[in-house]
C-alpha cells in the first residue's frame, strides 16, 4: 500500500498542484487547507508524513508542527517556506521538523526529501520498539561522573543516541568529547556498525577529499588503486569529525553537501553514491567566532549544531574529581604493580582545588605519574607533581562573606536556565522539563533575565 502524505496549504491551487506531484511520485495524497483541518486528518487517517506550508492564516506551519509533536513523536513533518531564512529553518528543525524545502518546490528535491523522511520514520519506529524492549536502559559506555552537569550530559546522550540527528560536541581539550561521541554510538541502533573517527586537523589538505570520499583508480597521479573513503568505511554507522573547527573551507562545502543530499562522489567517480552515516562533530574551538571571522561556514555550523552538547571543564564539576581518581587508580594501579594504593584526603582536596587546564586527560596523566613515583600505600599531598602542589587553588565554589544572597541565587538561576536551554538545543518545552518547571514559568524567567534562546544556545553569532 502506498504511504500517505498529508499536504497542508491555505491556497487551494497549490494543494491541487502538490497533490498531483506527490501522486506522480507514487504516494497517496490527502489535503487540508489549514492547520486545524490537518490535525483532524492526522487523528482520523493513517498519515505517514505531513508536508505543510509555513505561513498560513490561523494555525501556522510551526503551530501545526508543535501540535503534531505532541500527538506523535515520530510522524515526520516537512515544512515548505518561501522565505529561506536559515535561522528560522534551523529553529524549525530544532523544534522537530524533519526538514524544510524552499518554494518554489522543485520536484527532484521534494522526491528526495520525502523519501529520506519516510525512511527515517521507519527507522525511528523500529528504534522506539527496540528502546521499549530494552526497558529504556542505557549503556554508560564507561563514563564516570555524578555531578549535575555530568548527569545532564548522560541524559543528552541517551536522548539523542536513538536518532540519526547530527550532534556537535564542544568543550575544552580533554573534557571527554570523543568518549561521549563513542557513548552516543554505543547507545544507538548503529552500535553494530563501525564508529570511524577522523581528525580533521591532521590530514594534509590535498588528501582530504580522497580521505573522506575515496577515489577511483587512476583519477589522479598517484591514485594507483581504488581507495575506500571514511564515509564508505562508516556506512551504516557513525563518522566522528574530530577538530571540525579546523576543517578547510573547501572541504566544509563538500561535507555540507553530504549532509544535505545524503550522497557524495568519490574522487574521479561520475555518479553520486548514497550514504547512510550519522555525523558527530567535535571541536574545542569557538565555532561562533570562526563563523564571524569567516573561517567556518555558517550554513554548515547550523547543520552540525542541530543537537549541541557542551562539556564543561573539569574545574566546573570538581565534585567529579574524586570519582575520576578512584576510576583511574583502579585502572592504572594493577598495570603499574601498585595494587591497593590510594590518595590521602589532603591529596584529594589539593587535586580537587587545582584548575586542570588539560581537564580529564591531565588528571589521568597526573594519577599515572603519582602512582609511578609513589613509595608507600598512601599518596600524600606532598607527593603530588610539584606543578599541582604549587599552583594557586581554583577559587572555592562557595564565595566567602559578606554576600548578596539574592543576587547569587538569581545568578545561579540564570546560569542553570542557560545550561538547560543549551542541553535542550533551544527547545523550550524540553528545557522546562529539564529544569522541572512548566513552560510558562520558564517563559517568565527568560523575560526576567532577558535571555534570548538563540543566544543562549550559541547560534546567534
Ligand atoms: N566521563 C568520563 N569518564 C571516564 N573517562 C573519561 C570521561 N571523560 C573523559 N575521560 C577520559 O579522559 C581522556 C580524554 O577524553 P577524550 O579524549 O574523550 O577528550 P577530548 O575532549 O576528545 O580531548 P581533545 O580535545 O584533547 O581531543 C580519555 O582518556 C577519556 O577516556
Ligand atoms: Mg579528542
């Protein structure tokens, strides 16, 4: 039976036209001339996809999208817009639209978008089943941490893993970007397929294209045999674009095309190759600043930042430090022949107060060094590497007195709201959920603190 597409537009001529195009593509078309009628159709009829105009009197396309998301978590919505404001479009995708297409509608583009959306929809429904079978339990992927910041990260990993959504992980060096990317893959339906990591900063520019897309034997001097690119290696799995902020502009354009068209051409090939790869990108750079200075494409940034995860530096989640110490001692002590060794309470306090510019990796190295040079069964504060014992301590988390309690509480509140918005990728309903407040109350607080959602999630340039 053909799949059913609900077309929503306030212009009757447009509805007829689109219906005939959709039917020519082999689908069943049903139409509604407004948002309310559309919702009735969705409740009544077995609809597989909603294709809606954005600007309509009464319920707009966006209102319809939000209403659909409440009714059905997986029903794909594709939005048609005459105004190709990238920012609006990204906002719509954040709010759960599968994709958007610009008017006037081109038949080829419509065909590809509909096919992709319907395919994804099948996959999502499968995932939902799988998740229910697994009882909603997630693999921790060996991640350590107990702080609220860490719990938010784990929650984000769990939420996004199921989907094919592109994820952008940001954070200072050594904060765990790669291990988080691996955790997403390990919890995704792709876990049985490859996780391929590419360091975009480490490949000579001339080789980048063939590295990613492969090449055909003889396509250039030195191409002595066919070469399998990273996309092909990652087929069905996840491609981790590490240090994405350092990717040269020419390659950025190519990667953007793959994200949009889900196909690419190996160097020297004449026909595009379809690809099913999930992209996770990571960077320790400020991509907004790179966009502003013109070294990173804005459109690629929007495509990547659909689901941003920010990893806070270790010094901002110092309560996790003792947990890391336990984990690293447990891992390293046996291999170094130092079983049963531990840090004294003083040493732990000293470590918890250090600033850790190299974050978790630096902590790991420090534990290793301390274990190697330890003599007794207990590592004292004085046995720590000297750069730690002499470094000025990070400012204590609780400031001294006198204090302005109201201002402090307000500042804390503001920070948590911004964090929640970030974690929720700017989706206010979700941010409110994370904060345990209702949407109205979130809205009041946004106004009170003058928080702009786009700025909070960092897409505001
Ligand atoms: N939550 C965690 N639990 C356990 N180990 C962690 C955690 N986060 C990071 N690590 C460990 O810390 C080290 C650094 O992590 P990772 O390589 O993922 O960081 P990164 O952000 O990719 O760093 P860089 O920017 O330098 O590439 C790794 O050895 C990783 O296993
Ligand atoms: Mg890394």
